[in-house]
């Protein structure tokens, strides 16, 4: 029995999110069916992040256990012949038995893309949120910077969140502009349910002038969800990267539990 | 009666190309149906470029005549409520009666995108050609530069081309690299049928080492289609921009015929 870690890219447009569920097809289910065929035994995968319906992933991670003799680095080749073209495995590697894709993740980065122009885009309709009203970039960038550091993000969680603590460390929070495309990147140790989309919804309100650039600081102080904007739509969001501490790959029996 | 010029963006993935045809749904047909509803009279559009099935457009142009009183700049708003999300009108403007979207075009630019990495991409599968074998960028960039200037592109035309002359002027031909994405941009006065895709197929052969960087020069000298590579797949190609001379917008009765 060996534990394998996959890096998976997917276009979330046509899926009901990562996690297997009763209504609608999930990425996890499609991946498990391909793995079950490839390995010749029932396979269950554990993903690093349970992305919502419509959210994309450049670097989702998922682990599973198998008795198969497929060399770990061959999994992309084997699985990509079976998977639909909107799911592509980029990497496979053996990890210690105690490795856990979700609980051992020590860093995640997300990217949210906005197209800020008069008319919607045909080509970017599934990956960018269209905002037709001009946004004030300087105000948004100023607010984005105030997220960096360790804060209690209690106000930033959608109902349905199950995290034990709401304190998170944000290491990077940057908004860049290229022509009419705004790209927001956030990197932190972990994220609450819908946290990035609530941040982006608030940034848009700040860019509109409906909220002030100190909105995040007020939400930290008050813990009030209403200090923040609405949850931005799923399709602009991409799970870009999931990181693990180097020890996670080296020490078979050591488990470091990170709260999600 | 007034003549209107539209700028149209589309994702070509689900269309049988620009031009109306018997088998499969064309972008032209979808646009004409929306215009016919909007204007309350049968509308026929004339596009600047007859893009193939799967080819995208950021800036296709098309003109039509109408008796409708819709202000020209309102066409994007009116049409985008009727069109499917993979077709989006970006601009509408009144043009002189003698304006012709195809024959008056004096410049076109195309972009071709390649993902040069081991495994295919889920997110870019419809807009980038995946090439898993490492390509030698320096050789490709050198060859791309040899296209600039006025040449006889007789060897660069797919069968089915109808152009009267095969001499074209290329003003820009540049290959850039960002991480594993190669972006090829070409700008010229006009293009033969499948010319850009034949150029890209040849560039890939040059990057592989199957052809030499002087392949384009040899094809100019010999006129031999076999000196060039295969036609690259449609889905990596985008019609980026179509240009008209300033006079085309100003002088009602002057028609400048450019061979396509």
C-alpha cells in the first residue's frame, strides 16, 4: 500500500465543485472513477481544498492510497487518457503514509480575475468576473494591503464554515492591473469557507465607493459580517497553489495538523 | 438606411466558424438572427475575416445595413442581451454607405497561443495548442523574424484559397515566452487562407528541429508548400484586430478595394 499525492488542474465551469455530492457531478467523483479504473481497486481521494461549484484550480492537491504498481510519476499520463479534457493531472508523487493533503497544507494561494470594462467578454466569460462600472484601483489596492498579517477573520466566513479557529495569517494580498483586467492574488496559511470571495466582493464595493478602504480593519475589530461586501461569484476564482512543509514529504510518521 | 460596423468578440469553440453554412452553426448566423430581431427586418452581415471552426476572435468586424433607429453605439447593449455568452459585441458605429468590412481592411493581427509543457492544461484547453515536446524558442523567434517584409506567400496558402495575388506585407511577426506559454503575434496587411496556421505549424517544426530557421525564406524562393509544416490546429488561433484606413470612416463614396 502506498500513498500518492496528485496535483490537479481543472476548469470548474461544468462541475458541482470539488467534493463528491448527491446533486451534480463533482471533480472528486470523476477523478475517483478514473483512478479506480487505472488502479483496478476502489479509490477514494482526499483533496486539499473543497472548491465550490464553478471555482477553478490550477494546483489542487489530493492524496489516495493504492496497492497499484503504477510508478507515481506516471499517474498524469495514465489518468489524462481517461479524464475529460477539463480535468488534467499535472503531477504524481509518492508521499509518506501519514501525509494528509488537507490537514498538512501550510499555504494556499488563490487568484481572482475581474474584467473591468463596459461590455462582457466572450473569451473570458468562464474565468473572469465582469464588472461594467469603473473601479478605483488605488482604493482597492490600499484595502488589499491591509489584509496582510495575522488577523481574526471571523467576519469573513460564510455560514456553513466549520473551522475551530478563525485566525489566519495572510502573507500576500496584491491587486494588479493590466489593461482592463484586474488580477487579485492572495496567499496565506489557510482560508475560511468563502473567505476569498467575501474579500473580493468587499474590494469591489471599495472600488465602487460603496465601502471605505478601512472596511477590512473594521471587520477585524467588530467581527461583523455586514461590514463586508457580498460574496463574489465563483467563476472568477482559481485555487492556484497548495503548499506543504518540507517535513511532510520526508518524515513518514509525523503528522502536523493544520486547522483548515 | 444606414450602414453600421460592429466589433465582435467570440469564443469559436462551439461554432462551425464565422461564415454561415449548411452544416453546423456559424457565428454569422447567430449574429444575424439577433440583429434581425433587434432591427425588426432581415439583416445580413459581412465579416472582415472568415475565421475557421474553432478559431476565436477578440476583434472581428462586420458591417450591415438597416433602417432601424437604434443609435449605433447602443448595438452592444441591445445585442448582448440576445446573444449567447460566447459571442459579445464590443462596439457599434455608423460608417459611410461605401464602407466594406472585408475589402477595406488594411491591417489584421492574429495571435496564436501554445502551451509548451509536459501535460495538457484543463483551463487553457480551448485557447492554446498543447505541445508536449520542448521547443527551441531561439530558432522559432529567428524564423518568425524572417517573415517581416513584403513577400510572395504562394506556398503559404491552403487549397481552397481564392486570392488574386499572393503577395502580402507582414509588419510584425514576434514570438514571446512567459513561463510555459508561447505567444506568437503576426500583423500584416492581409492574409491568405490558413496562412497563419501554416506559419505556426512551420514554427513548431523549426522549434522541434525538423525544419531549419530558413524554411520561410526557402518557401518564398521555391513557392513550395512542402517546404512548410502542417497547418496548426484552429483552437490556438485568435483574430485579434482588424484595421481600416482613416479615410474609410470619413469619405462616404470612396471605396478602396483591398484584395483579401
